[in-house]
């Protein structure tokens, strides 16, 4: 042990009291023997940190270009740390220390207050062992990074929580062990007999946030009496002001925005010793809550659990944790329901679940959040074009949590072409090249803007052409499975249509014209496809206008999938596909899902870079398939009055039915009526009604037929037919 050396910093002048030592800030570094160290710790301020020489200018440390070797003690001028000093004030004895640290290289020596009664603001603390443990690092583990030095110092305090928890920052200096005049000198100094240097790598395992006395385990072990006591422990607020060690005043709010701990003067301490630095402010502890630790308050049993710890009040702590973690309990103004949002480890995504006032308490405890006095009231609504989930300032929580695919930028060189398997699926569903390109532009515009378009696509064909495969493996993966739903067309005939308020994609499957409900269904589908706002109603909730974010696809195995008017501007109709996709030469069988999954990311990159055209995305293509469907959509009455308007005499000849039901005359008389109508370019109402009864298989009275003509835009008026004036129609 004669060769044992310690690298330390010592003040450039002797110190005779704690008050005098506080003003000494100049230090020099030296490698000292045990005998020299014994003398230094009694006559000088000392530390196991080294500081650069320099000057403070406008509060900022400027190091000397040529270092003098005389360092200025401050956090800003930190240069190197050689080991750890543990400051023991209570609850741990010298004998315990000799045994517990016997295997280490180091020394133990008593401090000025060893076995001396300490006066405090509210009484006297009994005499006890008070001492310091000096533990050096191996030279190759000396620390030169200030933040890492702070973390390792804290890690030592976490490992040995009986030590003074305020002794963690790189600017920490220790006062010498002095003796007041008239008091007995009780100084003890002994060398630990071990050969193991304190390991930085080992301490690194103990790095954590907050004060080590502030733990979940301690909370679980507290007694009923302690809980009652904790309820009376004061809390601080963000706008409270405290003094830093420089005596400058600062708000708790400003301290909370720092990423490091700060030595302050305690808010709650009755210790009148103005030179004490026993209080530490932690911007966040393991719960994410700001806290304050005071060594003196701990010594007298004050603070949470009697550990000298004080917290931010629950309401402000709740909001701070929400901002930092994204966890949030809130009341939806739209429904008066309570929700809780947090990251779901099982689903590997942010998720928002409905709660009640009982289960919300459990959710808050599970996420180590305080229970606020009131929950924030916000609008919980779908905002697909925003990545921000929570915005309390603007009063909303976004129910749309965009999948990573939609949010991530396109890496250079990615997404140059449509991936092969996805391209084959799209090409099989949309056989017409022009329609296929129109579809890609439409989908790209939706991906890029995350907004609603005023048009839709009808994909039709036999079962198994890949429609549902594309929706399940592509659309849902891109936009989120929770925001893509599937409904039958009859769902639009129901009063309850709240599915519109929670989804961004709706697949209308098995679409087919039902002529008995076609007008009602059409009147519901039109606003759903095109309008920005729709009336939405849920069971037990009144109907109200709701923002419509839904884009739509229609799938059908029928050739008469939807009812289209001649002037339709909503539907792109794809050619009917006759062959199932699984009969193609390239079909990979059960491997199709893996192939698409491996390509979906690159497909999104392609869509994000595609030069999408808004005008094309919001207009429809007029093709043969659409005209066929428009024709199928027409009833006999539609076609009857359309032919009348178009003076299509041949249509009437070809549409006559050899059936005298419904009061219609025989074929000979009907043909004569058509011939005379063709010749005169006009027809009496009664004869027109006879043609209608035959072709449309429906008999009507003259008054009812006149009303039907009016409904279809045909004006019945007085005309002269074969010399007689009668009610009829004159062709244009």
C-alpha cells in the first residue's frame, strides 16, 4: 500500500470552514500518496474531478487557449473524472463500510459532522457516523465526457442509495474535515485493503432516470400510515420559483425543460444554512414526473415516503407526462365518452381504447400516470391527412394513427416501378390499359394527399379475380386495417351509418342492382361518394353532419352491379373479368401473401413518387363497360321515355311484345299505332298509353299516365292528330 497513489484535484488555498470553502473555486490536479491525501482532506477543498482553466464571460465559461493547470470549478469547465466519492450522512456505519467495501481500492475518512449533533431549522439530528468513501477508477476508465460523468455519478448513488443523493454533478467539490474550536477531534482515516478498482462498466448497469430513492418498489411497500402522511406532503407547481446554486431565480417550468439535473435550494426545507446544496431537481424520474430531492429533508423524515422527495402536483404532472409519452386520458366532446391512448406493445402501435371512470384509473396506474383533477375535453375525430395524434392546444385527438408506410419518406432509388406481383394482380382486375393507368393515378393521389376523392371504381368479374386479395393485402396494409371496413350495399339503406365516421376506406362488396330500392340506394350512395359532409347516425345517438373521409371501392360478381344514370360522374367501371386469378400461369399459390407483403413497401414508394393528377383522380372514364351498365340500369319505363325524347321510332317497333295483357290491344293494332306515329311525328295520349302498357307491362289510367309522363320529362299537351284535337305528344 506504500505505492498507492490517488489522482485528485485540490484547492489552491487552504480552507478552514464550510462557509469559507464555498468561495474557493480554483483547483490544481495532482497524484498524491495516502499520507498526502490524509493531509489534503483536512486542509483543502478536494474532488475526484478535474477542471479546465479559464474565465466566465456573461455566464459562459471560456477555456484558456494555453491551460495553466489551475482549473475553475464548474460544470461548464469539466475536463475529467478519476473516481467516485460517496458522502455518507446517516443510516450507514463506518464498520459496515469497512466490511462492504473491503475488496475495493480506496480510502474511508470521517467528515466534520462525524458523531456530532447537527442543528436544523426544526431541531437537532442525533450524532451518527458521517464519512466519505473514496473509490478511484483504473486510469484507462477515466471519464472525459461531462454527461457520462454525471450519469456514472448518479449510477453510483443508485447502487449505494444510502449515500447523499445530491453528490452527482461534475462540479462537485468536498469541504475538508475541520474541527470547531473547543470540540474533540474525531477524525478517522483508513485504507481499504482490496485490490479491485471501481469499474465504470459495472456502474453503467445502474444508469437510470430520477433519484434512486424514488422507486416503484418503495411505493408498493409503504404502510397505511405512510400513505396518509404522503397525502399531506406538499407538491410544487410549474410556475413556482427556486434558486439555483448560483442564487439566480428560475421557474420549475424552465428547469423541467432541461435534460439534466440541477442543484437548487430546497423549496420545502427549513434548513437555514444558505450554503447547503443538498437539494437536486430532476426534470423527470422513472415515471416521467419532475421531482425534487433534499438530503436535509430526508434526514428529518420529510417528503414522499420520508425520503426527502417532492413531486409536481398531479394535474400538471399528468399533462407533462402526456406531452412526453403520448399517453392520454380524455373526454370526447362529441360523445361524452372517456378514452385512453397509449402505445400498445402487443399490437406494436399507438392505440386508443374507450374506458369508464373505473377502468381509466387502472389504465393510469398501469402507465404510472397521476390521476388529474379533471380530464381534458377534446374533439375525438378522424383527421387522416395529419400525423399528429394529440393537440390539446387546438382541442382535438386524432383517431387516425397512420401506419408507418404512409409516413416514412421515400429512400433514394426506391419505388421506380410497380412491383411485379402487385402489378400482375392489378392488371388481372383491370384489363383495360387506360383504365388501369387511371386507377393508379387515383390511388396515388389518395396516398399522397391522404384525402377523399369524388369518384370510385367498380371492379367486376367472376369469383376469385383478386378483388378481395388486393383490398386485404394492399389497401388495408397501406391505410391501416382499423380504418378499412367492408359493408353490403343494403347498409346504406339503414338509418345507422356510423361506419362512415371511423373509416377512411369502405369496400362495398357483392353489389347488385335491386330495382325495388334503386332510387333510394342511389340517393344514399351519391353523397357518400362525392360529398365532403354527410349525415351520420349511430344507435342511440342523434344524426349529425360528419366530415366524410371515406374513399370507396365497389366489388361485384354480377354484371348489373350498380344503378347508373346516363349522366353519372362518380363511377369508373372496369371490364368484367371472366377468369379467376388463380388460373393464371404466374399464380404462386399459397405464397401470394408473402410475395405481396414483400412488395407493399416498394409499391407505396412508387405511389408517393407518381405524378398524380387531381383532375383525373376526380373524374371518370367513359368506356364501353360503363355504357353497358348504364343500359342495364335502365328500366323499361326509362328506355320507353328516352326513346320518345329521341324520336327513336325503330326502338318502339323492336320493343313491342306479343302479349295482350294489361289491357293492351293486339300486335296488329300496336304496329299500326307505331307506323302512324312515325308518319305524323306525333301521337295521342291514349295510343301512347297503349304502347306503354304493352312494352312496360303496366296498365295506367289516363290521369296516372299523364303524371308518369310528367315525371319522365314528357309534356302532354293539345295536339291535332288526323284532324282531331286531343291530348298527346309532339315529337321534336
